[in-house]
C-alpha cells in the first residue's frame, strides 16, 4: 500500500506543478486570442471600404474596356481611311509629277519653236531686204 500512496502523491504533485505552469500559458493564450479578435475586427472595418472601392474600380475598368472595344471598330475604320487617303495622295503626287514633266517638256518645245521661228523669220527678212 505504501507504493500506491507514493505513486498517488507523485501523481498529485505532478498535476499541481503542471497546473502551476499551465496557468500562465493559458493566460497568454487568452490575451493572444483577444488581441487576434481585436485585430480581426479592425481589419474587417478597414477592409470593407477597400473592397467597395475595389469593386467600383473594377466596374469602372469594365466600362472603359467595353467602351474601348466598342470604339476599336471605329479606330480600325479611321486607320483604313487614313491609309486610303495616303495612297490617294501618292497617286495625286505621281499624276502631278507626270503633268509637271509634260509642262516642263512642252515649255522647252515651245521655247525651241519660238527660237526656231524667230531665226527663220530673221533669215526671211534678211533675204528680202
């Protein structure tokens, strides 16, 4: 029976020591839980407006992207028309270049014809006179 009493006493002392060391740990766990709850409440209060702003921003981005997509066809048409205008300007440039060459060439011919006509007229006048 002595062995049973010693075992019971050791067990009781062990439980007492365990309780003595476990109480501060439990108190710290309680403080940590309270602090975590306060942090969670603060984050919920601060995150709600942030989430609202984020949703508004996403909605604005969706509006902008849909408007951009709607205008993309208009931009493509505009770019095609600008390209066509550029091709037309090049064609007009070529036509003007050819016309200016013809005018420059014809003016040389006209000048040559005048000089030749004047020379012939001078020769005729000298023969008569």
